């Protein structure tokens, strides 16, 4: 048996996880950090990514790397630590149309369950709208007006390129691996045979 636990990403301002997690790691094969849904539309925040690899700051206070560093600082061995990859996105309403912007009454209108990767590809994706955040290492969509059933102006999500970045990060840090939430959200049922699981294929590579 492989014994695992899913554990939360660290909240803003927390530099180390609780010592309890290091003690738990003595009895588990893996602590998998749920590094997704890490954005928030609340006071003190600007618009941000669902799962930025890097780039946390005073007004964008979350990233995968900051959570990993916090668990390592608590004493969790790197090889027993995993990160999460979300097969869903986060939708901000206008006037926000990208990361690091003042919210100006923008809200997060959809996330897990209501904003799957499959939904993003079917209802929101346009190659002309795609951008790449070189600091956060994640893609996003800039939409010219409120788009789709959730009225999105900015969509943060994961794709094949960001998954490759996370794989490189895991290898560089000597981490134990990754988990996915949730596999079904990445399934493109209307795509041709052999092209229905692009995120899982990227993860396998």
C-alpha cells in the first residue's frame, strides 16, 4: 500500500507549515499539497492565477513554490512531498482581464466543478486570447468582453506548457511527484480519438 494525505496550500504570510505535517510525514509515503484554487477576490489582493508556480507578492500572496518551501521548512522531506495540478480554471468577471490588476468590483464567478478544462476549451478558448505569464509560469485568457455562461473577462488555467513547467520543478526540487484534481475535468469527450486527454498526456510525458 501507498499511504498518502492531501494537505492544504499555505495561506498568505505563512512561511512554514505546522510541525504536525513533518510528524505525519514519518508515517506516510506522500503529503500532496493541493496547489490549486490559490486565487481570491478579496481585500488586499489583486487578480491572480489559480496555480502560479512563482510570483507571489504582497498583493498576489500565493504560489506553488511558496507552499513547497513552507512544507520543506517545517521538516517534510522533499521526496515525500507532492504538488497538485488542477484540471480546471478560475474565471474573473470584467473589468479584470488579466493577472495583477485591481479588482474594481470584479469577482471570481467560477472555479472547480464549474470551470473545468473541458469547459474552458469548449466555451472560452481562442488562440488569439491566450497569453503566457513568464514569471508565474502559467497560461491565461484575455477576453475582450464578458464571455460565456459565467461572463468571464480573465481565465486562469493549466495547459500542456504549464504542466511541463511543473514536471521540471518537481525534478529540480527532488519532490515525490504530483496529484491531479480532477482527472475527469480534463477529458475532452468531443475531441478526436487520441486527443481527448491532452493534460494527462502532457503529464505522462
